[in-house]
C-alpha cells in the first residue's frame, strides 16, 4: 500500500515500460480503496516515460556509481566555461562526445540486458540527455531524480529547459494551489532510497557563484577600461603629433611647389633665350662662310 506520491513514483519509474500502465492503475485503485482521492488523482496523472527516459532512469537507479565519472567531467567543463579557460574548453570539448557516446552505449547495453532494446531514435535521445546533463546543473539534477518522463536536449548555448521533464515536483509543491510555480525543487529517487539532492540549494549556490563570477568580470572589465582609456589618450596625443607633422610637410610641400613653378618659368625663359642665341650663331656662321667663299673666287 502506498502512503504518499513519492512512494508511487519510486515504484512506477523503477518498473519496466510494459509494467508502468497496469502498475499505475493498481496504485490508483489502492489509493482509492484507502479513501485517498487526491493521492489517487495525482498517481493517475503520472506520465509514462519515453523509452529513452526509462533507459536513463533505470541506469540512474541501478548503476548510479557509473555516472560519477561523467558528473565529475561535467563539473570540470562547467568550471572551464565559468572561468573562460580556453585551453581547458578546447581539451574538454573534444573529449565530451567520446564520453557521451561511451556512457550512452553502456545505458543501451543495460537496457538491452533487461529486455528493452533501444532503437536509433531512443539511443540518440539518450545521448542528447547526457549532453544536457554535462551542460547544465539543473539538467543534471533532473536526470538524478531517476524519474524523467522525456529526454532532455541542449541547443549548444543558454540553459537547458527542464520544465515538465520530471514526473513530479516536490510533494509540498503539489499541495500548492498555484498552477505555475517556479521550477520545482527536485530530489533523487534511487531505487533503494538514498540521500536527496536538493536542486533549489544547488540553484542558490550556482546563482551565488555566478554573481561572484560576474562581479569579478565587472572589476576586470573596469580595470581593462581604465587601461584602454590610458592607451586611447596616448594614441590620441600621437595622432595629434602626426597630424601636425603632416600639416608641416604640406606647408613645406606648398613652398617647394611654388619654388618649382618659379624655377620652371625661369628655365623656360632661359631655354627661349638659348634658342634665339643658337639661331643667331647659325646665321653668323652662314654669313662668314659666304664671305670666305667670295674671297676665294
């Protein structure tokens, strides 16, 4: 007999896909028999997970220790993104696909061992879910509930949309009358129990870390701005110096051009005088030659 919704989730999302719907009906009937109408309605509203979601849930519940290496890798990659460590990002980015493929193959193997062979589409959804887990802490916490109803996806930038990807919100949230509460606080639901991971606490820690990072980035930006201001001032002074030098050269060029024009005029005049003198010399030579010729006769 189930006493609360979380117990129903633990049973349903640990069950094989073919068992989900009949088991849900059984649990609804149990709740109704106990006079728990609200509980019966909540259990009846629980959604059957897709095959990919079931495979990930099953792996989380039965082989959680095998996720630790990927989670550690995810933390390294997120830290590199927060600190803008380009070398680490390049190194880890190249490794991400290899790790995702390896773990996705392992999840498919475990699913097949339990009689659930994943097709190409479901296998790809498992890879997309693992990629989202690496990219976003909220996505990681959603996966760790072991109660996914559908695969996650990551577009390559921004945060992962985790709305409606988990079976239930926190039981206290279910009693709220607000239909559009903020994103729920999620807890791990391993098959045999375990310590919960409070997503809200993780989110607060992430926001605090993000604010510290942004504050540091702001201080760095201000320092860089002051350095840029100094550089601009230095270069502005150099520019003014160069502009003044150009103006001086232009003045000197104008003077030189005026001198060139004057000398060119004088040269033209001297050339005309020489031409006339050359003509006069030729005429004199001709007259002399004619005189000498007459004397010889």
